C-alpha cells in the first residue's frame, strides 16, 4: 500500500501544474449565497393551546404532588446517609430548575 502511495505522489509531483487564479476564487466566494437568517418562530395559537393543555393535565394528574414527594424522598435518603446540608439541596434544586427550564424552552 505504501508503495502505491509513493508511486502516486511521484506521478502527481511530476505532472503538477499551476493554473492562474486570475480572481476566480474571489468571484466565486463573492457570488455564493449568504447564510439565511431564520426568523424566530412565532408562538402560534396551536402552541398556546397545547402548552395550556399539557399544564392542565400535569396539574390534574397530580404532577406537582409527585414532584414534591420525589423531592421529599430524596431529602429523606440524603439525611439517612448523612449527606444532608442546605447548600447541597439548594444547588441540586437550582440545577434541576435550570434543566427543566432549558428543556421547556427547547420544545419549540
């Protein structure tokens, strides 16, 4: 394989030609279409209805209570293992809220 590579390099090195550019590259780059900026997507009526329905279902099906009980269990387990301190709980809560907000914002 290396012999073939060497032979190809030698062949192309001997037949290499310089073609004058004469501004061709600059003209091509100048005429390429620009990047289109996508307009921000507007919140449609359908989006508002879907988000409202999702929030209502979350509340109606006990999502808030489920989150509260899960967080309480997490605190109980942390206290049982001696890893309970207010600073740690605050950091975990802040990270979870940040991740939740980021996920909600990326849905659109």
